[in-house]
C-alpha cells in the first residue's frame, strides 16, 4: 500500500458536467475488486505551458479491466496516460491547472505524494520499446534492485515469474545473460512488459505498445494483455481501433483534448452515442 | 556506338570542367595537410631518435629517461674530443687531476636526461584531469539532467563557450593571480592542476553534456517509470552509457593539458629541479606545494632560453620525441578503455 496517508480529496465534485459531450462513466459495479473504481480522473485541465492539452476530463477507471484510450494523433490520450504516473513532471512547464486525479482515493498530485512511490505502483510500457542495454536478467531485476533487493534466489524467482507472466520465458530462458537489445522487436516489448510487472504494480500504463510491431508480435502482446488483466489494471493508448476492440473492456474516445465518449468497448464500437465517435471508429476521419 | 545515337554520351561542358577542378582542389588540400603533418612528425622522429635510441643494446638511451638534466662539458683531453655530463666530468677530474686545467665549453641542460620533466608532466596531467573530470562531469550532469532551460542556463552555456576561447596565457595569468598569489600556494603542483583544469573544463563540460544528451530519453523514462529516483537513473542508466563519450572528450583534454606551456609557466613549472616530486618531503602536504619540471616547458627552455647549437638540439628534439610518445600513449590507453566500455554498452 502507499504509505502516505492522505484523506480523500474533499474538493466538492460538482455534478454539473461543464462539457456536455463528456459522458460520465457508469458507477462501480457491485461486489469484488474487479470493476471498482481504482483511478478517478476528476475535471482535469492540463497545460503544456500556455497550451491547454486536456479539457475537463472526467473518467473513472475500473480495477482489473483493460481501458483503451483512442483518438486521432494529438488528441491528448498519451498526455492523460502520462498524468497517471506523473511522467509529465519530466517535461518543463506542464501543469494540471484544475481538477484532481486520485488513485485509490489518494490525490496523486498532492505535495505529500512522492512520484517515485506512485510509479512503483503505476508501471508503464512505452511506445518505443526501451530495454536497457543490459542483460535480460538485469533488465528484469532493475526495478527490484532499486528497492534494495539483492537476494539472488529472490531475484531469480522474480525473473522467471515475470518472464513467464510476459510469455517470454520459453524464448529466452537459456540466454538470460545476453543483452536485452539482442531480442526481436516484439520480444523487446514483452521484455519491457516483464520488467514492468516485476515490481508488481497495480496499474500498467501502455502507450501504443504495438505501434512498432509486426502483426504476429502484436497478437502476442494482445494475448498477453488478456492474461495480465486478471492481476493488473491496464490502460492502453492505441491508434489501432481493431486492437482497442479486441483487447479492452472499456474504451474512451478523445478528440482535441476532450473526452467525447467513454463506455463499454462494445457500445463504443457497435452503437456509439456521439456522431464523432461513430465517424472515428468507422474510419471516416482521424 | 554511334555518337549521335548515344544520348547519354559524355559531353565537354563548363560544369564538367568545374567538377574536375573542385575535385582536384579538395584532393590537393587534403594532401597538403597530410604533408605538413608528416613533415612535423618525421622531423621530430629523425632528429629525436638519435637521442632516444642507441645503436647498441639495450637500444634505448636509458640515461635520457631516468636522469635529471645536467650541464654538458665538451673538451679536448690528450688530443681526444670528449663530452660528458656534470657528474661524470667531476669524477673524471678526480681520476685525472691534470684534466682540471683543460679548456671546456659548457652547454646547459644538454647532458643527463629528462626524467623529472616526464614525471612532472605525468603528475600535472593526472591531477588536472581528475579535477577537470570531477568538476566538468558534475556540471554537465547538472546542465543536462537537472537544470530547467531558462535564461540563466543559457547564460551559463554561453559563459562556458566563451571560456573555451580564452587564450592559454590568460589562464596562466589567472592561475598566477588566483592560486599563486592570492591563495598563496606559490609555484606549485596544486596551482598548476587548478589552472590546467580550468583551461580544459569547457571542453570536458561541452563534450560530457553532448554524450549525456546522446543517451536515448527512453532509458531515463524507462528507469523513472520503474520507480527510480533521478539520481539512481543517472547513476545506473545514463552515466554508464555516456562514459565512452566523456572519455573521448577527455582524450582531447589530456593532449591539451600535457601540451600547454603558457598556463604552467607562472604557476607550476620550474626551469630545472633535480629532485623528484616525491623525494625528501618533510610533510605529505609539501607534495602539493612544490613546483615541478614539465616536458613542454623544458622544450621551451632548451629551445629559447639557452644559446643554440648542435648539443642543445639533441635534447630539444629528444624531449619533443618523448613528449609526443607520452601523449600518444596516454591517448591510446584512453581509446582502449573507451572501446572496451563502448562494446559493453551498445544500443
């Protein structure tokens, strides 16, 4: 658990949705952890310097589900994703001017929150696979070693578990000490996923994880996402609408920094409420 | 093929002649540069080789590498032309009392060797590069990884660039004013180290910053996303990959530090000093507060401060030869180290 104890954000949650197009997500489903709200994005306005990139985003992300963020380039979906583990902190001049993002009821932008602790629990897989130029073994154990874990048998255990979890174990078990960069593109991306799950986060953010992969590797990663869903909450940004339809439970459609529609994936693709959504998912623009 | 049917045939034209001309102009320039370089190296090699090497075993003039400079005595004794250094001449006079009266010509620093200068230069290089790398790499890490871009940082970068353009004699004067006089370090190794370090700092900072920038952003993001702090990220996932580039820049720095005469002539260099830096020290700290001989300054002294003749020429070119050898071997070591590191981390 996150150690910093912060009271639930008390900011009154206005029931008035200023943006009529943004659709409030359905409330948490009853019973079990699955489907409960894990991340609550509440009226968020995000700025790069003077440029507003996100307009009044309202979204509840459910636990142990796959949520896809879709939309044309520059619509703000990656920006939103990077807000969730505060990766935007790395970019000068970025700011959430309005609204809050809470993870398990804790406001992650509160000054008492350490972004390092947040990122241990909200992992990330990047668009461009970025295995470190170290051995496969060292790639997986990187996060644990940072936390001071140096016990060989524990590390071995985690390496096997993570690689099995990322469906990569059988392909690389005999060459754990070779460079992670010697793997194929798809294997590299799965290595990055294995590296992310090795630190046992609750959430995995995926920023177009398959955009640089061939169809076979893509389908492997998609299968993997299906399997990971039982343990992790996954939020995936994708340009590929078929992919969103295949892997996600919930889909959010963004356009020009606004959340146009957020609903069950089936609804978004079969009978969307908004014309823009329909136009986009049917390929008429974007 | 008939000339009229070949539409692609070569035709004489202005642009084609221009092409030829430009090609030869570039080619000639390259050859001229090569020729000048070869002339410099070959002169030093052939003139210096006579001093450094010997025709009989062990084929290397060990005296030149292991002794301090001495005055050379040239005289005629019993109809024989003789040359010997200071110490040898005194021993000779004791054995042959009648030799005390012979007429001798003396040539300063033309006998003995240059070992104190070699040792001094090595000490200057090691010390100043250590200071320059620690300060320079730290500054580069700050500029590249931590500092937010703004007016102040742009000003700092500009200042560093300007520092690179400052002539070395100005650094010498600065070192004299700052370290020798104001800090009261006198002419000392320490004053020389800091003066030389400040001189190469711009090179080290600029090149280190470039090497750090060349590390893909994905490595930083990947590390941070796994819950690393910024310093952990830099230490484990940025620095190791930037190190080969930083070493490359320090190779350039080494050549400059070893070669510059102006910065050390007021701050660290002695014309001659028989004692080696680690000999006869009262306190350990005295080591840092003593002047040393240095190869470039020695070349300067023997080439301009004493009357020139065939005897001094030997030591001039001999020293220059050793100097080139030394710089080349330091650079070679750095290159080997760099390549070793580069092969370890590839992306």
